[in-house]
């Protein structure tokens, strides 16, 4: 009950902080990057006869996800372990 109240208060504090901060604007140096990536993608896709680009991109997505997933699980476990959930000792 106390943990739930603390989490609700912290969640409310974070929500309040987000609402009082101004929305960030996109920097000017970031604007040409999507166009550059599109041109690189179109240039690489021309090599699909010799190199299976769609297979490689799918593989990279899955490998990246497989590398990030355990890190996220570990972070969640560390955060959850900070709260006793009403049982055990907080000492």
C-alpha cells in the first residue's frame, strides 16, 4: 500500500515535469539525415542481385532485438528488486 502510493506520487511528479517542460524542436542538422539514409538505402538495394539486402536487414533487426531484450529485462529486474512489495525486510 505504501509502495503503491510512492509509485503513484512519483508517476504524478514525472507527468507534471513533462507537462511543464517545453516541447523540444528538431535541430537543423538533423533535417537532411532521413534523406541521406533514403539515398543510401536505394543505393544498397541495387546490390540485391548479389547481396540479399532484405535478409541481412531482417537479420540485423532480430540480432539487435536479441541483444537489447536481455538488457531491458535486467534493468526491469533491478528496478523491481528495489521495491519489497509489502513482503520481506527493507533493511
